[in-house]
């Protein structure tokens, strides 16, 4: 199975990124977690992106806050799918990172999830791998069913209570 790269701009992004790691773990999808910055370590980020396909990755998740160029910098150097997680910082409620991540120019797509949307980033990466992996697709179906059951149970609980 292809690996998923999870890259964050700083270890201060870890509390957000951990939800993506947990989700990939739950689905048994192999991953590598790295800290690289579009601004502080641009050479390392470029090198990693250039070699990602030959190194066995199928998609990459890039999490960054503030002037969040990480996902875009990776997209510039690979044709693997890049998923961006805008991380909420101490100012602007994460809107700065959201706009920096989502507003890519034509020809350089970054699939941007919600601010701090790490679980969805991982699920999207899993869905990409599941295009050609039926076992993974079955696990996604099972998770959807379990989530639906949880909502039915919550609905019943609320109806009974009120
Ligand atoms: C971004 O700047 C990082 O992704 C992080 O969200 C933000 C702040 O980084 P630190 O100053 O906490 O290292 O590049």
C-alpha cells in the first residue's frame, strides 16, 4: 500500500496533526510524519516533495498556520495529491492560514479541508488510496455505517429525553 506523508510546518501544529495520525492508524494506512517549513526549511521541503512519488507515497497532507505556504510549496514540486490543513493560530482565528492554503493559482491544486480539519484530511487521503484498494474502501463503508448508527442512537436519546 502507498504511504501518506503528514508534514507540519512546526511542532506547534502537532496537537492538530495528531487527529490525522490517529485516523490513518485506525485504518491501518502506513504514514510518515515530518516537520518541514516552506519558509524555514524550503530546501528540505522541495527535496521531499520531488522524491515523494519514488519513495512510495500516494498523497501528502500538509498542515501549517499563519502565512501557510506549506501545502502550496509541496504542490509546486509533486503531482501527487496534496491535502492542506489550515491550522488555527493565535490571530485571525485561522482565516489567515485558510486563505493562504485554499487560494492556489490554476494548475497547482491543493485540496483544502476546514481549519484544523485533520481527521477529514486523513479520510480524504484514505479515500484516494481506496480508489484502487477494495479492502480500504470496505473499511470506509463500515466507518460510515457506524457513524450513521451513532447519530440514530443520539437522535433516539434526545427524543426520549425531551
Ligand atoms: C507556521 O507558522 C507553522 O505551521 C505554525 O502553524 C506557525 C507558527 O510556527 P511556530 O512559531 O509555532 O514554530 O509555519
